[in-house]
């Protein structure tokens, strides 16, 4: 090179295979958001490490580009395929776990899922949230406690679940009654709640897009293990978003979004006793679940103490 | 849990933060494509490691989902935003480097880029590929050699570049003449080629999408350093896709797709000599580049030897 031109950086700062991630990260400006710098530094480091370990061919790289493009183009106001991807790769549960490390004894958190509605009807304890009359009757009863074991009166318990066909009401508009299998309950003076419902069923996540195709290629099914969703809140305590799982579901060990935690598998007892059934307003035989939630004191309040 | 139900897997195989990647990877089926298994195992491992290192908040996770979604939705028949993302994160150059490790002495490869056309006109040596008459005149001349230094007659040299405004012909349909600054040349009996053109200019990659916004947030500009693209092929030799770079470009040290390699920075000599200019059919002053390409024997042929 002739001396008349500026030389640019030392040749070491041009791209090369060995120091590729460092070269890319060194390109960031000085006055950028420090958290963005931190996040991108880690992402680029792991992305380049993965590429170096995989050594993709040009065709494999192009297949990845195509997959990501199709995943983005599958998204609409009613479908979020990148969240599905995050779910089936365990990333959603990992982010949830990182953000909800709880003191020992508190009920673990799980992901919210796409089927929550914020305006579910409020019921008295004992109400039956199953409005379509389909499925095996279920009684759910228990208490909301704090991690010291003290009952919490006036706690709010919000529940939502699939019907006996494995669909949420919002997936079957006009087929299921609106707000079928949803409700908000309040604990009594002893911290107790109870309601009637039906046994939940497993169901597939939407599998007609690129993520469903990926699951197929990986030899995986798209099914979630049967569960009820809950949000439990009480004044002065950290709210919890959680599930309880039916222990006899065939997909319990292979929930496709990795939502199952052993602490959240409930004991569903089958009760074949006409008198007991009549006393709770259900037909015999019915399923019965006793389930207590355990809430930790608000971290922010703890910090203030 | 009551004993009447199957227990699912041992609780250790449910999801937990510590072994998250292993749990996800263990879910793959037995009879799947072994390369897909290898690729996904590495991707999930690094993805989970990155999430654990970053510890994203829910809002940061959602911002990543939104970015990926918008990147997919920016793609069209005329725009590939995920390739742009791969380019600006250095992934495209890394994949290229991994797939084109060459014997010492061979001209390094670079990425093809989105502006190549396969049907450029074929010219005699000496032709001027600049059809719009704009810019500083340039003479490019040199030889195609093998890595032993032997000249290769009848080698094909395909060139394409921006015009003086920093645009390719395909970006300015109706403004630039079709096939402006593109051509295919053939080396003579001494392995020599030469053609006339104009000095290339730096130009921005498309920056009106999510990738452009990301570059802005990272304090990076969208500019590529000024260059000419080449594809050089000769019977019995590995084809090369490469660039040569102008040494005085202000973006030489910060090419936004990391295409610059020190071995590909050419010596652009300014020649202010009316007689020499006349002898090559250009106006004085003109720029002159001597550039030899060095091709390695076909790997497949070497293996056969």
C-alpha cells in the first residue's frame, strides 16, 4: 500500500475468524445505553461461539435465515410465533425462573401463557366456572397462606383452564360460552377458597407454523400437560402466576413448553361417594383437589423493613 | 401425590434453572436427523447460557421478541432483513470464513452481497464498464495466478460495483443504465486482464428497518467501505468471491458488515500524466490499481490426486 493514504486501523482490528466476536463488539459506540452494550456483548459472544461450534454450511445458514423470516411472518395480532419458539426452546420458562427466584416454601411461578383474560367474572366461593356442562366434575379447595403458614383472608385467586375438548373459551368463540372456565375468587376469614369446575385436558400449542414444523423435525409433540392456571394476589405479598398439573396426564413428563415443576403436580383424588358429591353440588364420581398457595412477603416491603 | 397415578419422569427431568438446556435438549426424539440434533444441541446450549448471563427482565425478553418479529416482517421479495442482521453482527463473514479456509497465498473470500447479477455483459479486456460517465476514472489491471504463481489463461473475472453516487444499478432502475458498472472479462494467454471503470464509493446498507435502528442504538453507522466485487473462476481451481477495497475510504476501518480484510486493501495510485491517460483511454488524472488474484487447486481434485 502506498504511503499517501490513511491506513485505517491496524490490520488486527479487521475481521478474522479467531477474534470475530471481539471485533464485532469493539464496533459499538462509546455513548450508548450501558445495558444494551452488556446484552449485545453477551449475545454476540454466544452467537459467534455457536457458529464456530456448528460450522454451518452456506445452505444451513440460509435455512436458519429462512426459518427466522417465516417465524416473523407467521406473527399477527392473534399469533406470536416467536413467543412460541421461546416457549418450546425453554427460554420463556428460563426467563420466568430468573425473575421469580422465591424464598423456600413459596409457590413457584410459571409462565402466564397466551390465554389469560383480565376481565374474568368474580364469583362467590363454591361457584361452578364450567358453563358448558362438559367433562368430569372437579372440586378445587384450599387456602392461601404466607410462607410462615399464616392464612391470608381477602386474597384474590384467579383461575382459567381448557374445557373437556382441550380448548380455551377464546379459542372457540361462539362454540363455548364467553368466560367459560374462568373466574376470580376471594379467600374467606380463614384464608380458604373453593370452587367447582371440570378436570382440565391436555392441548396442543398452535402447530401449523414454522415452530410446529420444527417440533416435528425434532421428534417432539406440541402438547401441553393438563393444567389449571392461577394468579394469586394478597396485599403486602408478591403476586404469583402459577399452574397446577393433573398427575395422570400422559404429557406430564413432556410438557412442550417445560411448564411442569414437581412442586406443582397436584393430587387429583377420585371421589365415588354420592353423599359427598351431593354435599358439594356435583355428580358422583367427581375429582377433588386440595391445594394451598404460599405467598412470600413483597420484596420491596422486605427491603423497606 | 397419591400412588394411583403414574408419576411421570423423575422430578429431576422437569425443567429447572440449573439444567435448563440439558432438559430441553433431552426432549428431542431418537430417530431425528443427526445433523439437526447436533445443531439444535449447540444452539440451545448457547441460547440458555446467554440468557443466564444476561438475566433479562420480562420487558427485555419481550423487546427481543418484538425486534425479531419486526425483522421478519420487514422481509419481502426485495428485502432480507435477517440477512442484514447476520451481516452487521459479523455472522455472515464468520460463516464465509469457516467455509473458505484457503491455503496460504490464495486470495481470501468475502461475502457475495445482495447486488450480484448473474447475467452481466461479457466484454473484451480494456472495455469501460462505467456507462453513466460519472466519477473519477479508474484503470484496473492484473493477472490471475495459481498459488504456485503460474498465470492462468482463460480465467473469468466478473466485476460489479457502485456508481459515483454510492448506488448499484439495480438500486436505481431508470436512473442508471442497466448493467452499469458490471462486466465479465477473460484473462489473455499471459493470465492478464484489464478494464476501465470509476473509483467506487462507500454506501449505506438499507437502514430504514429494525436492523438500521439497532445500528443506531449501538452507535454504529450503516456504511460499507468503498469496494469492487469480484468472482474469479478458472478450470480446475476453486472459484473465489472477493472484494478489493479503496485504501482512502473513511469507512475502511469500520465496514458495517465486517467485509474488509487487510490482504484485500488495494493500492489505488493517482496518475496525473496526460500521455499515460491517453494511452489507456481515460482522462487525466486517473486512478490505477494493479491487482492479482491467486486461486487454489480444486479441493475435490486435490483429494482425487
